[in-house]
C-alpha cells in the first residue's frame, strides 16, 4: 500500500533520530513503524443512486455483511444524479488505500463515449475489485392505464408519436438506453423524463406526472399490492415473483437487459489491498442476509473476481461504445 507523504516523513524523522542516538534500540522502534492492519477505519461505499431504491437497499445489505468481515463499519454515501456516474467520478480524488469504493453501473462505460470531454477513462482510472449481481428491469404503469400489455403500449406509442412519456433513473442509464433501443426497433417516438432514482421515478408515476416508468425492481412491492401494473420484464427468463409477466423477447422485442455491476476503487490499489477487499466482499455477497435482499428484488448473483471483472469491464466498455455510436447518442 503506498505510504502517505506525512507517514513517510515521520518514518524518515524516526530513522534520523535512531542514527543520532546510539542508545536507541532499533528493535523497539519496529512495532511502532509497522503498517496498521487493513482496514483500520470505516470503509466508505459510494452509491450513485438515491436512498430507498433497489441499489441503495442492496448495497446497504452488502455493506452490513462486509462490515462483519472487515471489523470496521461500512458507510453508505448516496451520490445520485448525472445518470449514475457521480460515485465513480468521486473516486478520482480519493487516495488508493482501499477505504473508499464505488458501485459501478453501466453508465460508467457510456458517459466517456457520449461526452465531448470525458470525465474519466473507465479502463485506466479505476481498480476493479468484484462483480456482484445484475438487475431485474421492467416497465410499469398505473392500474388505470389503458395498456394491459407491453404490446398495447408499443402500438399506442407507434400510432401517436410524442404522446407517451416514460421515466427512468437518469440519462444514459440502462433503462434509458434500452427504451430508446426499443423505440428504434419499433419506429416509436416517445419522450424520456430522467429522475435521480427509482423512488423519484415511482412517485412521479403514481402522481400522474409521467405515463410509464422503466426501472429496476423497486416497483415490485407496489405491483404485488396492486398499486402498479407490470407490463414486461427484461431478463432472459420470467421473474420468479412475477411468472405471469412476459419478457421483452416474449413480447416481440429481441432484447435482454440486466446490467451487471460490481465495486471498484481508485486506480493504484495494491494487490494485497484488493485481495483483502475481495475476500471480505465475496463472503458478504454470499451471506444469507444479502442473498435474501437479492431474492427480494429478483437479482441474480453474477460473481467475478478482480481479474475476470477487469476483463468483463473491458468487454462491457467495447459493447457500450458500439451501442452508443450506433444509436448516435450524445450528452
């Protein structure tokens, strides 16, 4: 682990004192100079979405499980907005000591392609620690909406350009990109309304401010309670809790979207720090308390270790870059 300049100066000062004082016992100095155990203070986990949403709840469960392995608290810091890149962007100014990590959603790979001045390079500015899981995405409407199926919604949007608006957690999120892919495939013109997370998106739908919401499974309880109608899910298979709801492919749209994600730290994390972080986080990922949250939101484990996760990140960056350029999206 790189030494802080102050710590290094202290080391040199102590060394000089030892040389200047023949009676000093170097062996007695060694324990005081030893590196403290890692982590030696709370670990900050930056979450790029608002409190109360799917990601926030899942990350808090993971953090609680990881804290038991670290022997230190894991503090969740929400950084919503900008489509989900603010947590990653915050890592650029953090020390690479392992005490700050960020959740890395798909927009981390999209923004650098879409922006005229990229805020970071996802291939060089981060240290990839562990891939965790992916989302269950879906499209929901109010119970009084005229559409009983996703096909009916698409037909209405096709017949009435500009009539329907939909909410997502932000610009360039997987929800936004997929909804625009669907629009392109079906010749649809609908209006995107970005929010800062599932809570805002859902509140706007219930209040009638938007017609449709596309989001992760934070809507699940309201769907089960009859306050929302789920039209479609975006996984390869139907969701366990909603077996009556078809997938996109079953609805005639040949797409699957689950947006796998994980955790990264600032660039320059030492291999030993990555090893300690990964070991604790892997155990936390499979902790029963965390698995229960994944099950609640129909999220599947998608574990990858540091090397495989870094390789998957490179592949995702290439895939996202090709998609963005094909769609011609710019910020």
